[in-house]
């Protein structure tokens, strides 16, 4: 582990994908990521409002009161499960609630329900990060992306695809189950054609998609799954 | 005596119980835990961790005083991390007005450098409530746990085929009737595709699958 020695070198630029739905709520955060942390940020259409900081890690921001509200439970469960299907690692940045200018900061009332949510999240392997606000969240996202890059998991392909055919190929890869936007992006850049991916071995899919062996195997099996069209027609 | 602590490191308490280090006896935290229906087993040999919980997790408690006084807590954390490899290592950190300015640095060290889970608390009262929830929730079903739901794959395959430009539901079904998997479909020649979708679509589909797609070249 040479992380100590690396601290003297200028921090390498990191790549982060952001869902377009984050835009309106995260303008300051994006500005900070780009300007203060020199991150390459690309806005795309993900299946939820989250960030992708590496080949295996997704990050979602939640306010503390968001986690503490019982009526949000169902949505939170769906979001976390959805992310866990697509990513090996799921992080939640828990942000302190913002106060309006001139308003006194109200102390957060910690409830049993909130503690129960935290306990369940931790037990399911979700990583929690704590933030005071936008500026700190940007720092955490950049730190996380940098850490993943050091571990060889950073996003290393161009963050966008150009041209109609490549765009269509990306959409096809995205429709494969358990394939996240970053996996699809890797496939777009690493396989010479769709047919090449579809005829690849598990190892080649793992390498080209920059994904875990089990995910690669799932994709491999899906591509060879024999459909029963009779069942589909009746449904 | 040399290897006794090592054996104790792997001790997992029964449900509803917590194994606590002897030094916590007579504290607010323990008092509140008991009040919250958690049973306590004290253990004097617990040196690297403060609490062992059911479900193979353990807790190291970093107090305001540890942080502000720089009380060697970093070394304690490293030893804790190294000792708790087979456990889920949780770190409760007292985040107070006094320790606030150090919190960000503590979080970086605990989460990014050591890979442990950090949970901030304002003090022992909040800590006891959180620990009680962790203990009690251990016996309940976890809603966030990854579910290995076996989805029906056939409609998903159909959806992928419909991503091919110019292929709607009817053509996709016809294609899958003749080439049952995506791999077979992508390997089909133009002459094999022709009888199913006609010459123009056959050429189009074949070219879509085989067109050079890799960017940057």
C-alpha cells in the first residue's frame, strides 16, 4: 500500500457520472467537483438520482431528515435495492439539513426509527458518509473517486459515446439486466461490436465491462438464455 | 494467558445480548442499554473492542475526549481494524461541539483509510439507543438486504432485441422464435435472417450487431 507516498504527487483527475435529475439540486456541488476538486463530471441519464464514482460504486445523497422520515422508507428501500443490484458498493452521503438564511439551526431529533434505519443500512453493507453540506459532500465524492482510482477501480473510459450507432449500442447494453451505466460505457469502448460482446467468454466480459466475475457470469448466461416465445406471446 | 484475548475476539453473544468490556460497567451507556431491554455480559479480556454484538459485529467507541486530546485513538483504531477482520467493525464517534472541528479528519481516517463503518453519536445516551436498535434489528428481517429475486428472463431478452433499431415487438418475437438466445441472434448470417424479417431488415440487423462500435479508434 503506497498511499502515503502518493500524497505528495498532485491528485490525479477523477471521473464522476451524475444523473441529470441531480442537476437542479446539485449545481453548487457540481461546480465544486469541477473547480475545487478538478473532477471530470459527466451528466447522463441514470435510472435514479445518484452518482457513479467508479466501476463498482454508486453514491446517493440524502438529508438526515429524509432518512428519519417514516413515509420515505418504501422509496429508500427500493432505491437501495436497485443500486445494490447494479453496483458492488453503495454509499449514502447523509447530509445535515440545510437551514434557510437567518433561520436558527434546529437540532436534529434522533428517533428510534432513524436508528433502526441506520442499523439496517449498515447491516446490509451500505456505506455511510456524513456531511455538513454541499461543499463537504463534493469533497467526499472526490475523495471516494480518488480512493477507488487508487484501487484500480476508477472509470478509465471516456465518459460519453459519440455517434448514433454507438449511442444505440449503449442503449442496448443498458437494457441488459444487472448492467449499470458505467458497465455499459465500458462495453461500448472495449468491444469492437455488439456481436463480439455477445460471443465473449465470461473472462472477456468481466475484463471489457470492468465488472465482477459474478456479474460477468450473469451477463454471459443471460446472453445465452434460451427464450420461450410461446410464453411471451401469451403474456 | 497469551492467546486468551484472541479467542475472545471471536465471541459472539446470543441474540438480545451484548458483550461489553469491563471498563464500561457503571456507565450511562450500559445503564440505558439495560433500560432498552438489552442484556449485558461483561468481559474483562475485551481489550481491543468495546462491545461485541450478535450478527458478528463489534463496536469501538471513540469519545469526545479521545478526539480532542488526540488520545492515541488512531492507534487504537488501527489495532481494532486489524483484530476485527472477521467482524463488521463499527466505530461510534462522539460528535459534539468540542470534537466537531476534528470530525471530518476522523471520518477520513476511519472510513477511507481503514474501511470501517462510522456512526456519529452525540454521547452515551444516543449511543445506547443506536446499539439497542442494532441488537434488536438483528433478529428481524432486513428490508435493505439484497434480494436474489429470480426474475423471469424471457421478457428481458425481448426488451433487448427491441433495442435494435427498426425492430418492434412483432419482429423481435419472430427473431427469437428462430434464434432463441441473444448470442445466437447476434451470430446469425444475413441469409439466415432473411426468411424471418425480409432482406432489408436482415441486412440492417446484421450490420447493427457487427458494425465497428468501439470508440476512440
